[in-house]
C-alpha cells in the first residue's frame, strides 16, 4: 500500500455509503491523530485501538450519521499525496467551505485543524479536507 492515509479516508467514505456503523484500518499514530481531530469536531462518533498481539494494532472508527440517517461527512478528500506533497504557510491556509468544513494539517506541533494552525501561526503539510 503506497498511501495508508488515503486508504483510511476511502474506507471511511465507503463505510458511510454502505451505512456501516464502523470501519477498521491498521493502526498508526498519525491515523489516530487524524481520527481524534474528526471526533473532536463531530464528524465521527469515536474510535478504539484494538491490540491484535505480536505488536499489531487496529484502529476501529465509529461512523456518525445525522437524524435523517445521512452521513455527517459529505466530502472527504486527500490533498497531499505521496507523489505530490502539498505544503502551506500559515497565511496560505484558507478556510474550507467558509468555515463549514475543516482541513487537517500536519505541523511541527502535531496534527492540527486549519483553524488551529492559523491561530498558532504555523504551516505544514495539508493532509486532507473534510466537509
């Protein structure tokens, strides 16, 4: 697998189209940090880290739907890709859908939302956009 982050985002997208309650991906701290931001912002219900033994872990992601049983995440897109990384300075981080969405930015201070990165005045790799 060349892009595990894109794989995770695709599993979330496909899981919501199939009205699954949860999806599972292989664990990494970077994926966990992205999912943690999505949970904090209300795009996902939660997550669990499952230990499979022999040092392997799974990240179980619980999807969220609104009262009409529609997915809360309408669009999730990978911006920075292995073949073409997308780096932005703090002043180049634009709001996503007039602040109705969010972007995930990998910075020297950790994985942050676009708003948090602008407030702190730091840029980084623009991982994905969600609305």
